[in-house]
C-alpha cells in the first residue's frame, strides 16, 4: 500500500515528461493541402482530405537528431522550404539543419552566430537567405546567404537605401522577386534605444537593390514591447497578423496597398505563435488546460468577415511630388504678392531740413525746396496760387516770383530725376477750371517729414 | 486621402495662426522698442534711412514658441528636444547680441556650444555620400564636419541679412522645400514648418514697411540659421530616410537649398582674403549690395535672388535623374555664372 503513492508520483512525473515532450513541436507547411509537424522523435505528415478532415501519418527519423538540435526547442527554429527539403535555422543564425529523406542532418560548417535573432529566414531561387536581426545589443541590416559549397554564411552586398539602423522584430512579405520589410525596430548602437521605423522597404531579390516604397499609413506600435504581443505568418503573398487579446486580425496585401481588418469573432482566442497557413486553412496547435494535451486545430480563413480596409502605405514619391506642386504655387503666390505689394504701394520719400531721401539715394535741398515739399506733406495736390504764396516777396514783381517758382520746381525735378529716376512734381491744368494750374506729386508717391 | 486632407487643414490653420500672431507681435514689440528708443542706429553701411528696430527676430521667435505650445498641446507635434535646445540657445545668443553687442569671438564659441548640443540629438553628418569617393566617415570626423557645417550655415544666414526681406525669403525657400521632406520622413515634426513659415510671413510685412521698419536682427538670423542647420544635418545623416534620394544627391540638394548664402559667403571671404582683409570684416562686398548699388530696390533685389535661387533648385530636381551628378553640377555653375553676368555684373 505504501508503494501506491510512490507509483502514482512516478507515473505522474512520466506523464508530465511525455506531455512536456509533446509541447516541443513545429508546424511547417508542405504544400497547399498538407503540412508537417516536427517533433524530436519523428515527423507527422498531415493532409487535408475530403470534408475538411485531416489524415495523419507518422514517420520516425531514420537517423539520430544532430546534437546541436537537441539543445534547442523546435519552436525556436526558423524554417524555409527549398527543393522539397525543409531547412531549420538555429536561433541567431549560423547552424543549419535539413530535413530530407526522413532524417534531419546538420549541413553547415559554421557556428552559432547569435548575431541575427528575429532575422527573416527565407529561400529564393535555390538559395537560403537571412535578413536583419538582433545580436550583441545592436540590430543588423545585412543580408546573409548560405553557401551550399562551403557550408558557411556570406554577406550579400546590397545597393540602395537599406534600413540603415537595422531590422528587428520586423514584418516580412515575399512577393515574386521582392521582399517587403516594414514595422520593424532599429537599435544601431549599444547606447541607443529601439526606434520604430515607419517606412515600407522593398528588397529586389534579383539585383539586391533596396528601395523605400513609402511611409506606413496605419498605426503601428511605437514600442517594441507591445509589438512582441503580435503573432504573424505569411499567407499567400500577404501577411496575417493578430495581437493577443484583440478580437480582430489583419491581412496586409502590399500588391494592392491594402490592409484588410477582419473580426475574429472569438474563434481565434487559442491562437498562439505556433500556427501556419495550409492553403486557406489556418492551422494551429492549442493546449487543453485539463489534459495539457496539444491538439491541432484548423479554421478556414475565408469564413471571417472583413470589418474594414485601410491603406497600407503612403507613396512617398507621390506625396512629395504633390507637396512640391503646392510649394511651387505657394512660392509663386509669395513672389506675386510681394511684386503687387510694392508696385501698388506709394513710394515714400523722407524729408528733413537738409535733404530729401529714400532707401536708394538722397538730394540736398534749398530752404525754398524744403518749404515746397513740406506743403506736399499734407496734400498731394497744390494750387498754383498756394505755391506762389510760399514765394511771396513784396520787393519782387509777380512775374519774377512766377519765374523763381518755375525754376525751383524745374531744378528740383531734375535733381530727383538724376537721383531717384522720377519727376517728383507734375504740373497740370485744373479739371474744374482750365485757366488754373495745379501741381501734383508723382503718382504713388508720399512725403514723410522726419521727426 | 482623409489623412492627407486633415494634414492639409492643420497645416493651413497653423500657417494662418502663426502669420497673425507674428504680425501682431511684431507690431507690438516694435512699439515697445520705439518707446524705449531701442532703435537701430543709421551709419554708412545702413541700408535704411528711416527709423527701424531690430525686434523682428525676437517677435518671430516668440510667435513660434507660442504656436508650438498650442500645436504641442492639441496635435501630435514632437520636436527633437536637443535640436530645439540648440536652436533656443542660438536665439538667446542673438538676443544678447542685439541688446549688448556680443563680440565675434564670444559669439563663435557660443555657436560651437550650440553645435555640441545639437550633436546630442543623435543627428550628425556621418557620410560624404561619395564626395571625393568617400561614403561613411569615422565618428570623430563626423563630429568635426557637423560642427563646421552648423557654424557655416548659422554665419552665412547672418551675413546675408543685409537687404529687406532677403534672409526671410531665402529661409522661406529652404523651409518650404524642407517641409516636404519632413512631411514624408518625420511627420511628427511637420507642423513646425507652417508655424515658422507663417511667422516669417507675418514679419515680412513689417520688414517691407517703409515707415515702421523691423529687422530680423541677430536674434532672427541666428535662430533661423540654427534651425536651417539642424534640418541640413538631419538630411545629411545617413540613418534618416530622405524622399529626395530618388531625385537628387543629398549634398547637392543641401547646397542648392542654401545656394545663395553659401555662394555669397564664400565669395565675400575669398575677396576679403585677396584684399588682405579679415574675412569677418563688415563691408558692402556682398552680391546683394551689388544689386542695391545697381539701382534695384531692396524688395526687387531680394525677390530676384529668391527667384534665381529657386530656379537653380528646380532645374536640378527636374534634371538630376536624367543627366546625373556631374552634369548637374556643371550646369548649375554655368547657370550661376550666367546669372552673375546678367544681373550682378
């Protein structure tokens, strides 16, 4: 009887251990209707058959797992498919495994780089690449390529404006010859902090040329901590993304520049980071809290309702060109208004007892000229009689006074013409009485007497 | 589209607000300066013959601070704190200079200090973008180059402030174009641009006035110069994504934005050195003085320089993609020489 509790304890420990083992698995898409579930003991090949049922086959590994793979959980590996083989990348890059012929082998002659955690591992035209990532307290923006000949990783030289600060926790979408990179964080030096990059970048995989497509139109997390709550997976040529504790998910389509937001209707509450797309089926593993068993579930993504569609990114080039058109109109408006302002504004001449001046030049004045111009301060039109009174002298005849006045005005105009290029005082006949002569200041001219 | 429309509305609103605030603040501060007889003295080098105050810079600076406070509280405006601190430091230096005449050597050290504050923002000129075949440069050189560029731009703007409206119009050209880059690359700073442009427009009305004339003074030229220097360094920092990279090389773009202040300062220094004079001596050797001496009114000379400078920028933006860097530089120099012989000779 005493042995019963011990037996129960041992059995429970064994059960727990086996459950722990079941926790470590990795879902990998094989094709549009089947997927692999990799475990440490073997691999399950699951295929969707009629009526959305899954047919499951188990294949134990024909060779012992590499030692370096035993140290790390399957969930920590990044995967890529190439030529009917599945490749597993060790966390941080460097060590590479291949699943082919029911066995997993290490194929690299490298080491654990630990330099590109969270980098994007992908295949393109018979080659394997790893982009960006985080390691040794800084983010990286380089692209490395696995050499099947040497078994090492080489840095690929890219051209164009790469995300200079590095790419950490980014979103990646592969589409034909392009890789879209966005919603990532950069920490270019040890002392700096994580900064969210708000731009969409495109890497042309044919010629490894970076280009900046535009700035992201929607709201993305500015803090890396909240961004880590998101789970993402490629879905056809788009990206599925869902945040924990949110009842919506979004699918981003770079080709149509749209983000579709769907209501998850609480059907995806058990969704965790271990999920993949097989065709239109979202396949994920959920754990039962009572039995602690993991169960593979799937749901057709097409059954969800679109709540709204948003613009994915703003085309920077288009925005800037539109802005420049407005800027050009604004600049022309400034030029036109300044021109109009000065062309219609009165020309100001400043007067003091010695001189008449403006910004450009000045002329010396006689006492009589000062008196005459002072009279123009209050009125732009002066009658001949009024001006004659300014020169009244009982000792001189009227004829002499008239001559003196005419000479003075003529001399003053000549001086003004020479210095200011203007006839300051203009002689005219009075419209009301054609026998009368009046004197006017030149058009748009004002005289200001200095204090 | 909704995003774009709301942006345009807020840009227009703050442009109008800043213009009004600046206009009335300029008017008020002018009257305060006039009453207290703080008038710019008229001497042989003065371009003005009537009463004028050097209160424009202070008014523009206060208007911008007020509008930034409003924008900061009701919008998502975010300014780089060290960048703003550096600009603020230069504005305070200008105020001290306007009131007490700070000596040139002291002003120079204050400018270096402001440049060091600016470096704390994390922005620096860390690449030559292929000039002399050099791309990325070491950090010590980056610090040196950034400080040098900061001091050159601040002083260049200070030196061209010799005609009514000239410094303001050249600054407006810079700020209008830079606004587009910031709108795309760092939209959180975008509202700063309608505010500073509006403040300068409000000031321009007083600057162009014949009777109650207001000058930018050292406050304005140092403040605006430091602001422009900050944005030039922002553009030349290779870690910032700049939309114009598709259209034009970054260094050429920055030179074109500041083509008149840089050309005029370089020319003045060369001519003074040739005459065995100090490069910092005050005289009437500047290009804009030549226009004034040829009979152009101040507004006409300023407007002409503005138009010529815009035309050079537009030419390069339009043709860089087709003719390349070397041909663009050659064409720009040819155009500048043509302009010189047509208008300044």
